[in-house]
């Protein structure tokens, strides 16, 4: 069979890629391609880099989508099906709402694809395709396939080498889709298999696409130790939790193994908020010391903060930005609380009648789709806009990064790129093309 695996493009200016270059390749799709029996011909189509030809003849089109990308995924699916092409949908959103997704597909893969994908292909060849494919148990991460990186346009990605070492997260934040998709479990690959894959990569920088690479400290120690022993020194970054700062040995090993940065979910400066969303492991009183420890080891931090939690009032924006600036975070991602399908947060807000928008294309964490508790939706949107604008102002970038910070050139380029994308977001907002209330930006 001739199979196309498609990654829909973002159309929110905060997250969309330029056509010439994207940040990461679709690791999920090249992994799926590696699971595909060799008699089938597989093409990877990353819509952020290439236009789709709906008249191209395929026997099967597979599309993976998160919630904000679901409407575009459905458009693509409908267009191919109108031309007689079989379509299968999978990923976070179709797994959360399979009955919705099946209206746009011939089959839906619910959850992780190992085993389900192979059964689906066999059933399709035998004319016995089912509507839904689900795993009976969580797949082991031993002997995982090596992703088909040969199918990528490697030069069109800023970080073409991406690797997964774990799945899931030991935490279960109420607003996060990860635990719902991967189950309330934390699984990891054998270290020797990860090292074997890393050894064969071409680039000097690796992105470990984990939700929490230090979720199991014992495993992380083994992984970092072996990475440090590689004859070719690599640089890497990933997502992790602040727990790493409480383990001096783990922190030292991370730095020695080539860690140059971590994306860390601080979420909130309010202990009450952290307790409410199920992230009690974050201790606000330890934030500053933890940041200093990571910086002392040469590890940059992109901090993630959520606006709109129930304890937040309109003072939260200035307090959070000031904290991030004073602690010289190299980057920050500010997000608006978003009730994604399948999460405990959505269930709670549905019970309370506080969800105001079910247009999935608006679920980009940059738009308000619910009624906040201690401020208006407009105030939340305006505060979010101001936080991004203030944190990525030229003065703020200069104060946070200076010129002497390690990897200063890379960090300046990252911040200026984010600043450019946010300015594009604001241009679209002012032009009324994002469906949001016009902001006053009174805090400028």
C-alpha cells in the first residue's frame, strides 16, 4: 500500500512555523513509519513545511492531532475521503473523543499505536477494517523501533534529532492531557537502547521529547551517566521537573552529560493553585534556590506558567513576569488555563458551567475559552498578552540574558524568534483575525 502520514500545521501565530523551517520533526509519525511493514511505501507530510496535494493517490492517509489541530485534521481527512482515500485518525484529541473523530475517518486509533497500527494495516488489506483500535494493555518500551529519520527533510528542521526515553509523567496535573493519554504510569526504555540510538544520530544537539525526563531519578542517573560516557559529546535539552534541583548528584550528572536546558512547569506562584491542580511537588518557597542551582550548573530554563487558575486575580500577571525576570529565566511560556477534553479540569468546569467555547481551534493556550473565577475573561486575555509583550521586550531580553551568559547567541536568537512570533500574534489580534476581544494593553 501507498501510505501518507500527515502532521497538520498550526495556524495560531504564536505556535506556527515558517514555511522554510520548523523546530522539531514529527517524531510520532516517523516512529509510526518504522512500525509499518516494509512492503508498504510511506511518505511523511509535515504541513508546516509543505502544501498538501489532495489529488495525490494514496491507499491510506494517517493523521495525528492534538486538540487545537483537530479542526484542521478533520478538514484534511474530509478532503481525502471525498476523493475516495481511506483515512485513519489518532493522537491526543481523537483518543480523547473517538466518537467525534470517527465522523471524519474510516478508523480511529485510540491511545498509543504499538500493536494497534499493525493490526489496522492487516485488517485493511483483508477488507476487515474496524472503526476503533485500542490497546488492551500499555505497550512496553523495550525494543522500540528506530524512527524512520530517512523520510524527513532533515535540513528543514532546527533540531532534527529528537528521541523519546520515557512515556508519561509521575504527576497528574488536572489540566494536563499526558496522564489521560499514556495512563497514570511512567515507563522508560532500556538505557542501552537509548544510547545506541543516540550514538547513531548525526547532529550535535538532541531534543529528548519526554514529558519529564527526571521523573524516575534512578533511571535518569543511569541515562545521564551513559550519555556522559559517549565518545562524541552531545548537547541536549528536554522537559523536567524542579525535583532535579533537590538531587545534587542528578543535577551534576545532567550537566556532565550535556544538558543545556530544561523546560520546567512552575505553573503558579500560588501554593493554593498548585494544590488545587495536583502539583503539590512544586514548592514555591524553593523556586528561587532551585533556579540558581540549575543556572550554577550551566542549565538554561524555559519556565512554564499558567494564568487563570482559581486563585489568580489580575495581579498575577505582573507578579509572575517580575519573578521570571528577576530570576533571569532564559525563556518563559505563559499559557491560559485550557480545559482539554478528557482532563479532570474539563470535567470540573463542565459541572460548574464555566466553559464558554468548544471551538477546538481556539484551544491553543493563548485564548480564553472558559469563565475565570476572580477576573473577567477580557482581563485574563489582556493580562496574558501583556505578560508575553513585557517578558519578550528588548529591555527584558537584555536584562535577562546580557552578553556573557552561556550560549548567549543561541538564547538571544530564541528570544528574538519568540518576540517576532508574539508580535505577529498581536498584529493578527489587532486586525480582528483571532476572534478575541481587542486588548487595551494598559500595563505597557
